[in-house]
C-alpha cells in the first residue's frame, strides 16, 4: 500500500536543479520600465512577508510559459503583476492549484498590445485572458469598485494602482492574498493565511456590507464552507450576515445562483452545507420550495442499499465483465471481413484531472499504444511513454490516486510533441519491416 504523502511532499519541487534554475532566472525583479516611475509604489500600505514553505515550493514549479507572461508584463510592459485569489488559498490548504489569476497595474489595452493572442473577456471590468504557449490565465487590472446599487455588480469600476485597495474589494480573507513571484513576497493584509490554517471563513471588512454589494457572495460563502481539505466555519459576523441573505439572492439571476449551487452539490461535504443553508432559511430561496432542516437530516439517515440504483450498477458490472472477456486485445481473433488497413493502433490516454469543477485544460500524461495486425488480430507491438505536462506540471493528489501515475514519472518524461514523434517512428518502422517481410516471403 502506497504511503500517503504530506502536504509538503505533494508541493515540494522535484524537478532537476538545472530546470528549476532556468525557471527562476527567466523571471526576476526588474528596474522600473517605461510606464513605471521610480517613485511608483503600488504596494504602499502593505507589509510583504517571505513565502511560507508550501507557497515557495509551488512557485518553484510554475510553468515556464507563465513565468514568461509575468516577465513580459514587468519588463516589456513596465507594469507590476501578482498572483491572486484562489490559487494562493488552495496552495496554503495543501491542494494543487490548477487555476491561476493575475492582478496587474497594466490596463486591458496595454495587455492586449503585449499579448497578440490575448482575449478581451471583460475589459470594461479590467479583465483580459492572456494565452501564452500552453498557459491561459485571467489578468485583471488593479481596481477600486464603486457602489453596488443593484446588489449584483459595481455601478462604476475605477482602474487603480494600489494593491491594497484591490485586495480590500474582495469577498473573503482567504481570497484576499497576493504573491509577487519575482520578489518572492506574500501580501496578506487581512489574515487570510491564518484563516486558511484555522479553517475559518471570514469576510473582508464588514460581512453584511460585503454580502449587500453582491448577493451571490452568500452562495460563495456556503461553497467555501466546504473546503477540499476540511470544513470551514464561518465566523460570527458572517454567520449573522448569512441568516439575512435570502432577500439579497432575489436580485441575482437564477443562472448565477444555479452555477454556485451546483458547485456546492458537487462538494464532498454537500449535505452539511445544504443543511446549513436550510437552517439559515436560504435554501428555500434557491430551490423555490419549502425545505425543512429536520427533513434533510432524515434523508441523510436513509439507507441506499435497497434503492433500484444498486441493481442497475450490478447489471452494468456484469455487462462490463462480459465485455472484458470479449476484449480483442486479450483474445485476438482474425476479422470476418477483409480490412482496409494492414494495422490498427489502440490508444488509451491518461490525462491530468481533478475532482474540482472547471479543471481545464486536461493534458495527456501517459501515452500507451498497442499495434494490432489486422489480418490476424494479434498484437505485434506496444509503445508506452509518460508525458510531461506544461500547463499543469504538478499533478493533483486526486489525479495521482486515480491514475496511479506519480509526480516523478512525469517530471522525467519528454513533452507530448517528442512522445508523439517517437511513437510514429516506432510504428512506421514496424509496419515497413512487416511489409518487407511479406514481400520477401
């Protein structure tokens, strides 16, 4: 049985030292650029601290394409840029971050100029999706939101140059942290790091005000109560604010509410969160039906063993066993009809994955190929190689448990382009040799 790894082992760099050195040297601190004066201090009012071990290990493994994005923003664009939000929260919780957001002093027009492949995904709010190589990240200009008159979105958005002001507008302390990669500094003005460690969910500033600004934040609060590494507990001020949040959801579109609610239902502790929503009298505003907390508790106690679903699953398993016995690779048989090709290749990829919704893009990490002679149905060659991913270079714990592929397997593997070329060469040689032998015979 495989030994379960610690959080530090999960995130610790395992790349060869030469690769790590290349990654870090390609992006470092720079002098003020053309748009950045010497007395320009976007971090005024903030006290940076050294990266804690989990964050430091993760930063050491950032994709080269992402480091190049950061370098272009700072060196060619003359701006400043930070990693912000959920990626820092997840890393501090011992999870493998797979989605990265950036905050920058550059405005959308400047980012679109620097990155020709970038997409304008919300320039009115300062957001641009930057695409570089195999990396796609959302970069948003530092901003200060105006008043939220409709309880859904700010009436005005002012682009700013203050990181502190930008972090102040965020919803919860665990999402209000920033990392300067080149300077290896963490900015955490609201105690988010402490709250992650203690599994506390706390609003930035006044909880009632944060929820009034955008009613959907109530749904986000319930979702964040279900942390991947354990349940988070709302502090007293947020608990009080949530009990009166049902009216706030009336201003939010049903589509946005359902998007958040579906994420809640997909969480490992969904029953606990849904029950809490019912106790706070919020669940009825989502389902549009009366829901009793007592009834929910009764549902949790029901046994599922006698439900029809079990019988359906048993039938599927029996069918699957029959399919296994008829597997053409396990029991090769010659075809009943002439085949148009001399050989067939059976490919069964494994790819990066995670049990959190929205994980994308998936990348191939294992490339097994079985070459079958069509005339006889027999396996004549096998090819296998692990593949080093670019966008998600560090495998999530979920991915390693599901696929059985270890981090060291992909760290030492070639990238997809090289693996594909090797596979084609091997297959071509075998087919040519087979054809030549047939002619000679």
